[in-house]
């Protein structure tokens, strides 16, 4: 099944993304993430963070163990 998402930037429609949510577990996870009203942050390619880190609007913080 294909799912289509429209990126909304500052209240206006932007580019769209069309994904097949059954092709791979990664595309299924991406569809779930896009459905959750995400915040998208551009970062340096060298930044090493993982799933579960917190974003405070300025910085990422590792999860507390």
C-alpha cells in the first residue's frame, strides 16, 4: 500500500513524499514516524545519535539509563 505525506513548512504545503509502507520494515517505520507530526532537524553528517534521544529545541540529549 502506498502512503502519501505532504510536508507542511511554516503553515504552508511543501514537497510530498510517497512511500510503500509494506516494502521493508524501514519504510513501515518511516511511515509511522511521518504520521506522528514529527519535527525535522538538519544535523551534521558526523553527528552520531540514536533512537530515543531527546530534542529540547536546541540540543539532543542521550537517554538516561
